[in-house]
């Protein structure tokens, strides 16, 4: 089965809140991962946005899922190719992200699920990134979401998400960087200038002075490239 239909099945599967962060049962040998996995899940239960813990746990479930595609002692069984192993690993990380996203404080797992769906499920990706941005008052989730959309070649979507959720007084100033770069990539240098001007609302102007100067240079360079001067 193709990856996207499998992922959609996972999205439709009901998740009990009582199992968020719980280790999933498996018949595959854990190779010493059990204690490490339980410790990581405990950390993510306390802080579902612990990036290092999520990445480490994702590596465990990714490796286990890829190993589970290997023939189970059957000499006639076909050996899975790299594509099948990668698909199984991505599905496992998707399931992990959806599981942890059941925590109403979780935004980082939503970013990681969106990363897996960005090329196949445009609407679902935007929905997850929007939820992530709304769950995080600091603006870090918005920075990650905008960077993800830009990396996928979707600067206009990044602008739509950012303009609708950026709070210049409160959010991480790096949101401005992502919006300015998205504006440049979308061919909107005048809009980029407006985002730089919005940084005037940030309470600590000394902290954003260098950022504003850097972004102004980026916009000037983009304008020169457009005009050919």
C-alpha cells in the first residue's frame, strides 16, 4: 500500500488519551532499547516538545519498523527493498507523532508529522502546522512551521500561516526572518519590508537590531536582483 493511504488510515484511527506516551507492544526483539525507550517516553510525557527526546525515540521506532520488514525465517520470503523499509520507518514515526500529539501541549510532534506529509497531503500539513502554531505561545512552533513550508517550496503558504499567527510583541523574532525570506522567495520584497517594520513592536529593540539590519540587506539584494541593477 502506498504511504499516503497508510498514513490516512493512521490519522483516522482513534487514540485513547490514556495511552499517550505509552510504549507500543511489539513482537520484535528490542535489542536493549526497552529501558532507553521507556525513559524517553517518560521525558516526552513530561514535555512533549522535547526535541532531543523525540528524535532519539523516533530513531528507535524507525529502526524497529525497518527491521520488522525483514523475512521472518522464511527462505522463500522476499527481501524488502530500501523503499519498503523507508516506508515502514516513516509510518512508525508518523504513528509516534500522532500518539504524542494527543497531548494538548504538544506542538513539536505535529511539526514532525507535517514533515512526513508535506509532499503528499497539503491540506493536512497546513492543518497540523496551524495547530502546532496555536499551541505554542513562544512562537518557536511557528518558526519551525514556516521553515518547513519554505524548505518544501511553499513560501506563499508560509506567508499565509505566518501572517495569520505572528504576534511581533510576544513571539520569537526568528519568525520575522522566516516571513521575510518567504516574502523574498515569493517575489514580494515590499511585503518583506513590512515584516521587518513589524519588528519595531518587539520590546527589546537591542536584541533585534542585528536581525533587522541583516534582513534589510537581504531585501535590498532581492530588489537589486529583480530590477537587474
